[in-house]
């Protein structure tokens, strides 16, 4: 997998930059009735708000994606979908398909987000404000994308946020068979190689379940999240990379 050097990308921080603190107070998802996913409606998509929400176990979706200025709904699903980093299912056919693709990372973040929000896709929820908000987080060093190419054409990918040893997977897309699955395999390989602990996929769909996603109760998810976002003494401050790695 080819990864860009963030320091060479115009306007992109080489290491995560902490934005101004959100003006909003995040509710505690543990106070919700078990099984209720919706935490609340409102707030904004400022970088500080988004990071505070993810650290509290929540993520946004517009109430009405058809409206450009739709209010934001904030979710903390119960149960929560995760993919255990040692439990990804990779079939033999997928392994064969992967050889046809080139995989890159953090080279076309905004293009990946826009492709995931293609209006022709059913259940679309990625709006222009969502694209702009996550592009800002990418510029601050929190957002990451995996891009999959076939003959130099972008045919699949995924994006999300990395906070310490936690990765919040947001969405995937593909225009070629197995391209999004290839992106997921590459993501998990990167997370494992950089000491990650938790990969969040929000809800478990049939597609994600076939790849190894499992559902965990909200209290268990939040416990794992607190552990994963805690700064680690063996990680360089402001990054998700180990301060040093032993020779292999």
C-alpha cells in the first residue's frame, strides 16, 4: 500500500492538530434507554464538536439529507458494530481479486468522501456539509482514506477518523467488484501495524457481517472506546504511530 507523506500535502497537517474546544456539551450515551440509537438533534459540525462526539461514542447524520442545511442527528447505536482487528474474514476469491488493484492511502480523501455520498446511491446521507466537515478534519490530520485503483482509475475506497488507537469507519464505495473489500483489508492491515485496538463500523449490516463485523452492547463499546482513545506512553504525542519500532 502506498501512503502519502502528509507533510507534503498542501494544507494538511503532518500530525493531528487539536482544534478549538466545542461550544456544545456532549450527552452521555449511557443515559439512553438500552436499544435506543438516537442521542439528540442539533449542534454543529465544527472539528471540535465532531472529535468530542466521537470520543463520547457518537457520530452525526443529517436529519434530512435532501436539505443542504439539515439539522444533524447524533447516534450511538446499541448494539454497536465493530470489526475485531484479528477477526476480518478474507475469502480466497477476495485474496485473488486483491492482486488486481493498487491501494493508496490519504491521497484523495475528499474524492473518496464524495464518491461515498453519490446521490445515486440508495440511503445516501453524506451531504455537502458532511463532505466539508470531514475534509477539514483531514486537513487537521484526523481523517484518513484508503483508495483502490484499477488501471489508474479510482474504483473503490473508504474513509474515517483516527483518534489514538481508535478508528471510526464512516463509509465505503466501489465501482469494481471487491474494490471496497480490498480497501477494508488494507485498512485493517494498517491499523494492526500501528497498534490500533478498535475499528467501529456503526451498525452491523449483512455485508459487514460477512467480513467479520460483530455487534457489541453499547456499554461494552464505550468501555473499549475509552481504552482506545487514551494516550499511550509508547506512542509519539499527537500521532497514532509508535515512537519506535523493533527491527523485524
